[in-house]
């Protein structure tokens, strides 16, 4: 099993395989599976056990590849996001193919974050394409509060417009609750408009969210929901609750 991966999946259609085994063999198979996923490299000369385990082993390997690919994508997205947030010029060179990601990170590591970089990083964290944010280290708390208020209003406008694109009906969000506001503030620190868009699209690809009328700001802005929609594709929150610890 991959490092730090604490769970694995057995599928409902594998029940038929277990039903065909005597109870004693089914118990041995379960123990054999747990030994395998815990990297104990179990071996057996039992032909029946080997035959039963082979399709399960193949599925476990396929799931592991998907999991590792997902981690790789998440890692690259995080590294790109860090460059984009703090070293926009370096990031743009990387996106244009002038440097590799590794080379860009070396360049970024070799210099301190300048005032210009910080200004650019806030532009990246905008919530709509036409919002440019200009914040420096000497901004007062009041100035930052005003800035966030503007960004919150832009988010509401963006969310309503996106709802119209998805459903044909303009969203009716007029204000955010205190909890939603705090969640938005946290998400704006960590994610870009592109990531907001991905999470929003995936929420509307979730049958569970759509059928249960959960495509609202409160559900979307919950940090754990947002992260899962961003990273789990079109899998629903309900389905992914227990995939990985």
C-alpha cells in the first residue's frame, strides 16, 4: 500500500466470490487481503485461495495506481499554486515552457518574496477574472476588511452567474452567513479562481448534491466539501466519505 494510505476498497460485486467460498476459506481470504495491503507479502500454495485472490489483487493494484496518480496531480497543483501565489513571473515562465517546474522552484527558492511578488500573488487569488487585488504589507486591518468585503461581493455575483450557466436560472444568493463568510475567507487564502471553478463544476456533476439540492453556498464553502470536490472529481461527498482516512 502507498505510504500514508490507510484504507482500501472492497467492491459490492466481489460478494459473489466470497459467497462461493466455504466460510473457512472466506475467512482465510480476508486475512490474506489484509496481509497483502499491509505489505506483508503473503504467500500460499492453496490453489483455491490463489484463484480467489487474483482478481481482488488486480483491482487493488488498479485502485493504487489511481490513488497515486491523484496524489501526483494534487502535489503538482499545490506546487504550481505556490509559485503562482508568490512568484507570478516565475510561474508564467514555467507555464510558457521556458523552465521546468523543478527549475522554477529552484529560482523561487533562491530569492526572497518581494513586494511586487506579494502584490501579484493577491491578483492570482481573485475570485473573478476582472478583479485585481492590490495589497501590500502596510495595509491596515480596516483596509483588508474592506478588500475582503469586495471580494465576498464578487464571489456572490460569481456564484449566482455560475448557477445560471449550470441550471438556466440565476442564483438568488444575496448574502453569506457568518460561517460561510469565515469559510470563504479561508478558501480565498488557499485557492485560485481556477480551483474554485473546478470545485464548482464537480459539485454539479455530483448526482447526490444535485438530487438533494445541496448545490448551495453553505455546502460548497465548507472547506472539507470544497477540497473533496476539487480533488475527487465527480465523486459525491457521500460516496467519498470513507475512501481514504
